[in-house]
C-alpha cells in the first residue's frame, strides 16, 4: 500500500523539471527500445491470429536450426597437406551457442590471466603492455576476420607460408575458418572486455583481504582459488557475460569470413540468419521465423544481463569506476616469472592485434592485390576517403547520425540519470535497468524490432525505415550507446553534493534553474566524456547500420559501406578502401579515448562495454 | 522577520524517526538553537523548516501562515549548510550574487549589495576568488553572506562552525551573535556543542532520538532540566539515586545514609525513587550550619586544571565529581568533605 507520506514525497519530487525528465526518459526508452522488442515477441508468438508456439516448434524441429547430431563440417580433419579447422554444424541455434560458449571460456581464461599479472606484478614494460593489450578494442568491423582469413589461408596465407613453407615447423597447412574461425576472431577481439572488468575488480579489492589470508598460511594457488578469484567474481561474471552476448550478436566476424572465403560454415550462426533474412526485408516483410530467432537471441542476452545486472547498474558502476581507493598490492616479478610473462603478452598482443595491423597494412599498401606480402606503399585508398563520392557519403552519413545520436543520448542520459540520482519517484530502479539494458540487447534484434514496429505502425511516414532509415539509425545509435553517456553522467551527478542544489533552492531558484545553473556546469566534463564515447561507438556501430542502413543505399553509414565491400554483394570498392575506413574509425577512437583520458581526466569507461 | 511554529512535525526515514511530533514556537527575532547528540534529528528538523524535506505528519507555520506545502524556493529563508555548499564553479562574488540574480535585482544594485554584505562578514577584496582558494573560516563567511544578501525573513544555520578550529570557532561565534542582534533576524541554529548553544542562544531546544526533550533559556535548561537526558547532556553532572523522605519548600532525599535537600523539577511524593543531579561547580568546602548536603568520602582521583581542582570522591551512595578551588587541601586516598547548596541540587523523578 502506498502511504500518505510516500505520496507527499512523490508530490514533492514532481516539480516540472523532474516530471518532464521522467516522462521523457520513459517515453523515449519505451518507444525506441521496449515497444520494438515487444513487437518482435508478438510476431514470434502469433500464428493465425492467436498465441502459439508454432514458430518455435518449427524452428526447434528443423535440423537446419537445431540438430543434436552433426550435420557436416570439418574439425581437425586432414585432407592432403591441409588441416581443416572449421567446426561442426549443429544448426544455427546450437552453433551460435557453442561458439559463444567457446569464446566466453577462452576469452575469460586469457582475460583473467592478463588481469592478474597486471594487477599483482611489477615488471619492466608493464605500462606498455597495459596499453597494447587494449588494441583489439579498436574497431575494425568486418575487415578483422578478412585479415585473419588472409593470415590463415592454406595457400598464400602469411602464417602458413612462414611456418609451413619456409620454416617447416608445422606438419601441415592449417585452415582456420567457419565456426572455428569466428570463435578465434571473437576471442581475440573480446578478451579485453574480461580483462578490463576483472582488472577493475582486482584494483578495487581491499589488499588486506589477501594479506589476511596469507598471514593465515594461504599462498599461491590456494590464495588465488579461495580469496582472489571469488573477490574478482563480479568483474569476471560481468565481463564473461558481456562477451557471451557480444559473441551471439556479432556480425563482423562471420561476414568477414564469408566475405573472404565464402565458407559455408561461417554462415551458420543466428546473427547471420537474421541478417540474411533482413536483406530480403526490402520487399517489406520479415518472416516470423526470424522473429522467433530474434526472441531466442534476446532471451539469452537478457537472461545473461539479468544475471549480472547488479554488477552493471549505474549505481555499482559509479562506485567501481572510482577504483584505486587502495594502493594495489603488487610484487616484483622474478626472472622465472618474466620468462613466462613476456612470451605470454607478446604472443597475445601480436596475435590479437593481427586485425589492426592488417588494417593498417591493407589501407596503406597494395597488399589486397599483391598476394603474400605487400609490395608498395600507396595513399590511393586513403585519398579515396575524400574523393570517392560513395565513401564520402558514407562518412558524412556516419558523422551526421553519430552526432545527432550523441545529442539525444546526452539529453536522455542527463535527464534519466538525474531522475535516478535525485528523485524518490517509483520506477527509478527500473529506469536504471532500462538505461543499462541496451548493453545486452543484440543490435540485430534492435534492427528487426525497429523494422517490424516502425513499418507496422508508422508506415509511409518519415519513421518508416522503408521510406528513410536515417532517423531510425539515429535513434538506434542513441539507445544502443546510451549506457556510455548515462554512466558517465551518473558518476558526475554523484560527485555533485545535493546540498549544492538545495542551497540554490533556498535562495529562490526552482529546480529547473538550479539544474542549469549548478548541476550542468559541474557535470560538464562527464557529459562531454560520455558523449565522446557514445560518438565513437556510434561511428563503429555494426548491427543496425548494416541492416537498417541497407534499406536505402544512399543512407548507409561507414560500417554499411565496409560490409558491402567485404560481403561482396555489390561491387562498390575494394577491401583496401574498407581498411582505410577502418583506419579512420581507429583514429577517431584513439583521439577520443586520449581526450577523455588525459584532458577530461576520466578513467576510460570501458567497463562492460 | 518571522515567527516560526511547528505543530506535531514528524519525519521518518524507514524505521528511524528523525523528527518525532515536534511542537514549538520560535519568536520573531529570536536566536533559537536545536541542540542534541549526533543523529538526533537536528538537521532533519532544520530541513523541514527550510522546505527541503516534506514532513510525514504535522504542519509548519511562518507568522501563522501554513507553509507546509510550499516548496523551498518560495519560503524566503537563508540557509547555511554544514558543508557550506559553496558552488565550486563560481567566484565568491557569483556565489553571493546568485540569490539576487534569481530575484532579478538590477546589475548595479547587485554590485552594491554584494559589496555591502561582504563588508558585513569582513570579506572585502576576495570577490574574485574561487571557494577552493579560501580558508575554512572564509568559506563559512561566504556561505553566510550568500544567505544574508537576499535579506531572508529567517536564517537557518546547520553547525556552521563545526568545521573550524577551536580558536576561530570562538571568534566566529561572537561575530555571529553580534551580527544577528544587529540585523534582528529570526535565527535557527543547529549544533551538538552545548557551550556554543549556551553562548549564542536566546532559547534552546534539547533533542534526543527525534524528540524535543525540553525548550528553555540556557539558564533554564542548565538549572532546571526536565529529565535525566537533559540534565546529563547539558554541563557535567554526577547522578545519585535516592528515595524521597520529606516534602516542603524543598524536597528531602535519602541516598543510602546521606540526607540531601534539593529542588524537585517534577511532581514527587514521599517514598518515590528519584535521581539526584549534582553539578561539579556547585560544590565547595565551606562549613554549613545544617546537617544536610554534606558529602564525605575518599578522593579516588584528582587533577589540577588551570586554577581549579577536579576530584572524584567515593561516597556511600556512589561517586561524585567536584570542582574546587585549588587551594583546598586534598590528596589521593585521603578523606574530603564537600558541601552543595540545596537550591543547586536537582531532583528528578526516576
Ligand atoms: N535522507 C535520509 N535517509 C535516511 N535516513 C536519514 C536521512 N537523513 C537523516 N537520516 C537519519 O535520520 C536521523 C537524524 O538525522 P539528522 O541528520 O537529522 O541528525 P543530526 O542531528 O543532524 O546529526 P549530526 O549531528 O550528526 O549532523 C539519523 O539517524 C539519520 O541517519
Ligand atoms: Mg546534522
């Protein structure tokens, strides 16, 4: 029962500013997040106008989607002089889950080891490793898998050439492709997420906990198993879950492999199924099967999110990101330790940076057409960024959408976090969850949801993606990348003591006035910092860009253009131009992170991207 | 200026009752203090008056106008927060001028008013500094100037001196009192420092666990505390337990084998169990005619503090703390006889 005093409290909270912010936040998130997803769910459960599990039954009884027995594929099979590592086909659904589980486990192992070493040991060059280990986070959509493919190609691939043809270390040529290739590419791309989350946990851990245990005689692995690991569990759980979700929804790696080799197994994951069906949507409809697949995707993702929710809400994030309350407990590494640690990091960083290194080489040389190794340096592809009208249009589209999305995310982020931080209205906890949830909603699901919802209810209007997807892309970016801004702003608000506003109200300022005179100036750095991250990750957004963006070629953003090149459905350019675009994205990202790190003095808000 | 009335004001935070049916009147121009231990609800009460919290029950009146539902910005109070709450992104001038700008006072008038109030709190010349460039005492005065410049009907001060060092605290306390008298502004002050409350206030409300235990002048709460909490919270005390034996102009109490005469604060009758509250400063070694209010016992502990002798004496009904002239011949382990005038002995119903 709501008590009278609670009602009074609510009444007091409801001054015009808060009321507007509250309504606006919910309106926006319901319209651009919840309703589209609800539309997918509706379609997936509707058969002949009635509620039914028909589509799910259909999906799960079709071995093409779900098959416990293998349906082909090659996993460590030797044919001639080549070892084929492609993976075994169990249908779209199981394939996706197997890949995601593999990626999660391997990324977790790598991430935890790296985080433990960085958090607990001192050795020369540590700070260099700390930076280099993040290289995989630099966006190289689609081209990453292309480059990995190019390295692993049985004939003409650099790795096979060096280790088989020249050095004769390998007994056979190795062909990593298909599902295994996807898993490898994703592991190398996503382990930093686990690493960063675990590192954050380790850094905020009270060192006396470990000291206490040591004084009681626990050492080495026992200490790790009984104290360190349990205490870093929040970071590991959050990081691993996010990796799982990212792997499920990833389009970049599969499309990259399809693009460079046409490998049939690379097609056999849920995200590609939805993507392919979306391509047919230009004619106006998305099949209920696709909706069912989207519902399955979103179920896994949201279940994962709910499991880690308490670690990723704004409130936890704000305390975690402060970090460094303790002086972390580090120890000098001995020679034996260094003999293990250096090879580990060098191998990890080298292999994980293959996509980024490859992108740079592709963009700046003739590698795309020269075969094994590049022969000459050229700025031709870079110059195409400014001269090729299609490329220029893609860039300006991306800039426009991302800029507009930042604006919306900043307004929405400030409004909603202010309501959460300051009001006692019911529904603020739900709002907190809604703000963080976009992390967990696969972009491809957002795309399907937008398509169904806005073609269904706004047919023929400016919001209809078949008329013009531009606005929807902006809304999609703003919602998908909202967590970056929301977290940053919320952390800022926590640093503004409420009395600073209260004293203004005793002096006669309404909340509206004190919000703009006091709060906004004091959180400006956080707003800008969050906005920058939202911008960067909007520029490199893949899922909705290559789906909604495909509905009208002239509206496609950068990542759509890259996908076109790699996927090869349209002969619009060469992979080198795609690489040049990736280089542009990387440059924007590096500059933005440097600005937010060194100028705004913010700890990079990577945590649980 | 304004008269403030609280009627049955109650505020709960979950299970904690931060303000518990508080009813009192604060007179026009009065310097009124809420005094009590940490967490007793002083700040909450002040915030209820300022309109920063909504009461669960009860009403707040300014000059008999019900302002309970008025938002803070309509109430016209000036408030100084415990942490000063100066805006870090504004200069001293901008901090002080803010309330005037809100009121759309013309620019030239703002300048002169800010100058005037900064002179009043002796901060001339610091207009262009930022808060972090000021000392604690200066920050406190900026906060005060910011509250005063809008000529509020009511000034609310939440432990404004608690962050200052001891010497500055005493200086500022005198300045504050003088300023308040000069401006004649109704002032509500919150502190947990009883000495500060005594020196500054016209009247004090002693709070405990959200309740107002007693309201009175400093003299009254010291000499006539209405219960044991107030008696022990204000000033230092020794408390003995006894039984009432006779009632007349005064009350006679027997504490084991000692007979004590004193003043009863509440209604007592013969045979009642009572507390006898004794203040260390009221004791002397002067011989007395009557055979009452004489305590004799062994000195268990003693110390000299600036011209005075403090001693703890074990008597048959307990222990008492006394403060005597340091000429008194006393030594550890030896017997000492002390006397206390009956008008100073406080007797409270147990
Ligand atoms: N916003 C709040 N939410 C929950 N509990 C609160 C809140 N504000 C105060 N309280 C509780 O109400 C009680 C009274 O708090 P209040 O701040 O009024 O005490 P105080 O007398 O000012 O103490 P101090 O001398 O330490 O400043 C305390 O138990 C406190 O924990
Ligand atoms: Mg207080």
